[in-house]
């Protein structure tokens, strides 16, 4: 039961991280040209994982895999937010 609660919490954290990043990129960074470069999602995901790594070291039930998953979620959020801008922004 406790493992299920932790899994749900991690899933919600990843979902929120992805959606917040996607909305931020689509709404606030839509006019920034650098967000459309192919290495930016990797860079954002790496920074998010590096920031989450010390936090997961302090928490007893989450580990390095969670920090890496947060980095992946943020990277895909940046990628999808930039794709939304290219798709829906009138030129």
C-alpha cells in the first residue's frame, strides 16, 4: 500500500513537471528563438535532473531514478511546448 502511494506521488510529480514546463514554454517563451534548437530539451532535462538529484538524496523513499525521470519529463515538456508554439502560433 505504501509503495502504491509513493508510485502515485511520483507519477503526479512527473505529470505536473511535464505540464508546467510545457505551458511555460508555450506561453512565456514562444517568442524566444533559442527554445526551438534541438539541444534545448536535453539541456533543460539535464539541469532539472541535476537540481532534483540532491533533493532525492534527502528523501528516504525516492532515489536517483526519480531524479532522472523528472529530467526526462521536463525535457519532453520543453520539446512539446516548443512543438506547440511552432504548430499553433500564426506566422
